[in-house]
């Protein structure tokens, strides 16, 4: 069984052969025929099952004959990395068709995107936020869109994009084909599917359980020993291509730096990086420049590296669905892979939830020779940020040293020299953070002659100085 059975446009079939696709995956077998027939489709399939080609091939088949240079298909994706991955796949498959696909997402110069849109594109792969920017500025014309694809719809919901998606829907023609793909089907996504899909064909492959080609293992360990255990695991692991997930951006960066110092070719992928650096990290991981990538969940849907052999959860994810998405990075397209998860005593409830999804108990392992008895430090400072130095306001020399000039200066303003005139024992702060002086100022009235030094730091100043300070002179 091969792709010729779908009777794709000859130029699209040539693209299939050029990229080396041979046997359709289950999701492709189920989804391609109804999409070619023009029906709306709801696809339930996890990452790594071939969803991009499942909607991409029939999409290109439809667009192969027709006007060029106007947006006839729109693909919405939750992350920049996933948008780039989809765009690369579509352009590779479309190389014989002269169809052009471009990406639209935030974090990069909008003017470059405007230029590409003006030059003409047949397919736009976009993240919702930046697409709305183009819609509001009138720099994209979606009036000719024939096909809408929502990819990783559940992740878009998790990231809060559904209001944006609904705004985009209002900018599209009412008559169009709609395709929605999601790894999971929470109630909100089910409602959205009901809103936009018209009598959809539902195709489903391995609804929630991770790929059967992945083996799973748990490594119970104290939080303070996770990094030493990670190094120990890597010693006994083929580090050709390893993906490590952490819960926070700061931790991803820190673990990546520690691995680099330990001699590994490692990089990190997290939200604080510029788009160019994120893309460089992804490209380096794909081409083998980096053996190890440390990433946050935001990147789980956008990493398409076919030969990832191991996924290591440095931190257990917050939901079983997130576990599915992480583990979907290995064991792709029927290849085998390993999923290791480090767990602490606090993770037991989530472990049980994941085991219910898997339908089996996950093996607990201990690394032979690793010292699990090392006590936790009094304060776990491994990922603590360096404390900031307290910033104290300097007092003028006259106030600090009690020089005779202070009394002399005070006489010049018509105010007696007293502690309440400086931020000394007589000073306090009011509820709004403003300084209140003891005595007369707390009552809200000022004694005659007090105006010249009002609100000044560290004693009275010469007349006129206060106004100069306020004006910045």
C-alpha cells in the first residue's frame, strides 16, 4: 500500500516521492480520502503520527490547479516552532507545484511578513496573535480562503488562543472546508469543533495513549539529586539525540548550561530566546550539532526530529495530556524510543493519572552505583536566582555627619534644624509610599517658612534647589 492509491495530482505525487514517503500512516489512510472529497474532518491523533501530510497532501491536491498568488488556505498553529515545521513540510511536498507557503507569527519583524504577503502566497501558516495584527492592519487578504486547518487545537486552547481563533473565523468566508486536528479532546475543543465543522468525518488514531513503540520508566529521586541523576542517566544512554523537558524557562536554561559545562553538546529552547536563536537551536538539534536539547512544554509541539531516541522528563508534566505530547517526540512513525521520568514523592498522584492513560503500571528503576543517600541542603539553591544587592539611598554628607553647615543651611530657609527634617528617626512613610515627617507634616499642615525644604532628602537645602531637582536640572 502506497500513496498512489490516493490519486493525488501528479505534481503533488512527485513531491511525495521526492521527500521519500513510502507507506501512509494510519491517520493518513483515514484522513486523506475524506479531505480530498471536500468534507470537513475532525482528526484525533497524537504528535508524531503524520498529521501534517494527512491534511497537507489533500490541501496541495486541491490548490494545484487554480489561481496563484492569493491566500487560498490558512493553517493555524499554536507555536512558532510548529508553524515553521508545518511550513517546511508543505513547501517540500509542493516543490513541483509552484504553490508557495509562508509563515506568520510574532517575535519577528512584521514588515518582512507584509512584504512576503504582498509578493503573493497560496498558503499561510500562522499563529493567531500575529495573524490578528495583519487582519487589523489590512495587510492580509483572507477573502479567498477555501480551506481552514486548525492544528493542535487543544494546545491552542491551553495557551489561551481560542478567543483569537474565533475573531479570525469572523474574517474568513462562510463557505470553506474546515479541518481540525487535536491530540486530545477536552470539552472546550469539542464545543469549538461543533461550532465550525459541518457534518465532519471523525478519524481517530491512538486517542490519548503515547505511541506503543515507546518504553516508559520512572526514576524516583529527591529534587536536589535530579541533576546528578541526569548526568548518571546520560552516562548510560546513547546521547545521539536526547530531548529533556523541564517545567520552567529558567530551569531549562540552567540545566542546558550545566550540561554544556559537563562536556555535552547541549542547547536549550525556551521562551526568553529571540526567534533567531530559537531557530538556530532547533536547526542545530536537527542536524546533530547538538546532542541534547533542554526544552519547556511550549516547544513540545514544534520539535520534529525523526530520530530522537530518548525523552527525559526532568520534571513531570502537569497533566497526562502534556505527558502524551512530550513523549510524542520519540518513537515517531513506528520507530522505537525511551521515555524516562524523574519523580519525587510529590508526583505520585500525577504518576497514577499517567498510568491510567497508559493502561499499565510504569516500571520504577534505580541507577546502580548512584548515591541516593546524599542529604538535601538546608536551602536548595541550585536554581535560585542570585539575591539582589539592597539599594540604599545615600544621605547628604551634612545629614550623615552632622556638620555645622546643616544648621546654617536650615537657618537660611527659615526652618529650625530638627530630626524630622531628614530621613532620620523622625521620618516615616505614609500608606502610599510617600514620606511623612514627624510633627507638623503628619497633621497635613505646614508651619510658616517650611515650604523651601519640603520633601527634601537629608536635611534642608538652599532655596531654589528643590525646584531645580524636580525639573531635572
